[in-house]
C-alpha cells in the first residue's frame, strides 16, 4: 500500500502554498516590474531557500548531500549554464527565427526572467553589444565560463595533510 510520510506531506504542502503565492495576480504584477536579471535573481533566491529548507528536513535529491555551501554554489552555476543553453526564452530566439527582436511592450517581462533571457539582457542591454555578439556571449561563452567555475567549486580538491 502507498504510504506518505510526514516529510513528503510537508513537501507537497509547501509546494502547493508556493504555487498559490507564485501564481497570484498580485505577485505576478510585482514580478513583472523586475528586469530580467532582477527577476532571475529572485527566482534563484527562491530556489536556494527551497533547497536549503528541503535539506533542513533531511530531503536530498538523488542521494546527493552537499557538504559545503561552495559546492551548492558550483552546482547552481552548472545548472544555470545548462538552462541558458536549453531554455530558449530570450529575445535572441525571436531574432534568430524571425530576424527581429520582439517588441517588449507586447510581452510580460516575466517571460524573459530566465537564465538565457537574463544573460542576453545583460550582454545586449547593460553591456550594449550587438545582438549577434550578445547571442554568442549568451549561449556559448557564458555557459563555458560558468561551467568551469562551477566545476571548480563542486569537485573536492585533494588536500595535503600533516601526518
């Protein structure tokens, strides 16, 4: 027979409450006021707090227990890099498909608060490079660099011990 533990029920309840809050019109209107980078930072804050809470209750993902905060940070960088590559939610995607950037007045800012959307916004709007160069920086260079940095933090380094 299927039995739900208290921790599993608590997890499901927390996710239901998060869904209720994060889909509420008031919250979405507030989220829409954030630029792609600020919205993504908020998203990663929620992700960090959720994983920290799950860890506090002894829930682990795939049997992996993160021993140090820097390992968690490194893992986030690698995941962030992966999602830059596969999310396809930045204005650059529209540029590649239709040859023009989307009219920002026609879309909610929330649509671009993804890993690739915020990275493209950083390169194209904040740094101000061309659309084509921003695409290369977003989908090639940034994931490469962030993955290397993430791997540096994730992999345990051998230490010289004093015997």
